[in-house]
């Protein structure tokens, strides 16, 4: 299923989902922090949360790049569940 139309469709759907979740988190986290009583404008808590979101996105990107390498050549073990 590597580099097929279904694969491209799945990739684009996941890209839209990840972008939407990150955008929603960037909206809701400052609101929640101000509701709790923490300064959401530039405090340490907001910086830590943005670093965590960035790290999760980078881990997913590394996983995706590894999966592309596996699609191009056989011989590497697959990371995905039962693919």
C-alpha cells in the first residue's frame, strides 16, 4: 500500500487532523491556563506545553519518515501495527 492513492489520501487526512488538533490546543491551552490562574501570555507553563506539542509532532514526523524509508526498500522492520 506504499505510495498508492489510498496511502496519499490517508496521509492528507492525518495531516489535516494533526494541524487541527495543534490549532485547537493553541487556542484552548491559554484559555484553560487563565481559567486556572496561571499567566498564559508568556509564562513558563505555556512554553513547556508548546515544547511538548512540538516534540510530539516531531516524533510523529520521524515515524512517518521511517515508514517512507521502509516503503522504498524491503528489509527493514515495520513500525506500524500489522501493516
